[in-house]
C-alpha cells in the first residue's frame, strides 16, 4: 500500500469518530500526526508524561513539534516514574513492565473515556520488531475502550525521515545525539550506546537512578527478610544484577566488555537525518 494515501476502508471507519494520536516526542508518532494532517484527518494529539523524559524531549514537544502538528494535550498518572518506583519498591524490568501500564496506558485510557466514540491512532511500524510485525492494522482495545488504528505498519524508517523532511520538521534532537529511542530517559530497553550517552551527558540522571536502586534494594531486602528468604542479588536496577554505575562503565567497553573503547564513533543520527553539518 502506498504510504502517502489512506485506504477507502480506513476512511469509512473514521467517519463520525474522534481520532486521538498518541504522541511520544519520537519520530514515528510525529510522522503519524504529519501523515494525518496530509490526509486532511482532524485529530487530537495526546502525550502521556511519565515524569521520566529527557529535558530535550519536553522542549521538543512543547516547541518545534507542537508548532508543526498543532497543540498537544499532556496527561499523566497520579504518581510519576520516580514516585511510582519508590511506592512499589522495585524498578520495572523486561518481565515486569508496570511503567507502561501505569504511566502510559491508564492516563491515555482515562482521556479516551471522556470521548463518546474515539479511535487510538499509534505510529507503530512492522519493521521495528517481530512482535510488531504480527500486529493488526485495526484492533479492539479493552485498555482504551476504543479501537486501535496502526496506519504506519507498512512504513520504513526511510518513510519516516522523508515525511519529516517534507514538512521541514527537525527530529527530536536526541536522535541527532545518537539515541535510537527517545521515550523515557533512559528506557529499560536502552541500548549499550544509549547507556554510554547517558553516562557522558547526564550525570544527574545517573545519580537519580542510583538513589532509586538503593531504595529498591532496601525494599527488596525487607521483603525477603519478612518472608525468611535469601535475596538473590542486592541491586535493584534496569540492568540485570548490576547497578547503573557498573552499567555505565560497561557501556564504555568493546569486545563483550573486555576492552575499554578509547575512541567514540560519531553518532549515526545526524547522517540518518541528513543533518551532519558538512560531515
């Protein structure tokens, strides 16, 4: 299907319904809103603020992005990331991703419940992962009480870059710094290069994570003592069995952590977006 047109079936499904586009500050959700504008589809734009975003993402959402796609409504949970972690006494992980449900899904669901008949439009692309490749273009969501629409499923990353260029919208600056994902900073799925970027550019966030780790370690020990159990490890962290300080040190190595990387390749981001300033 051409990426520059909407299907007749989609057009019919949208009739008389409110389209709500989930905006994260990332390239795919921005591309979604730009494409909807191209199709003449009126839509509301909603950003679920986790309280754990990079300052550059907030500046981008409230500045260049909103100026290009229109006003963005911000919603949030009663407790944002740090407070939620402290209440639970554990950090999220790949097996317990409560952050997504509590900080994204629930606030967005509350927004949808205020509307009579809404559609949740999301900028998911099939090429991102095997799991996403199996997702349907349309799907009923019990979380939102609304249908989920994924019109960009067949898009490539090149298509996303192209629509930004077509509208003269620069990407979130974190991409140009070398980040691959910009929602939450850092995300539990952060790549090695992004952990290195965190250590080099945001020492205050490293300290904040370390404080959360210490809090969670104490909470984990207390729970283990209460149950008469032995704690399997004494670090509560994004990264299995090691703390953020160790993770940052590991991120500066090569060859499986055996060798210190003395040279740092320039970010791929500026080349991908064609913004290398002469390089």
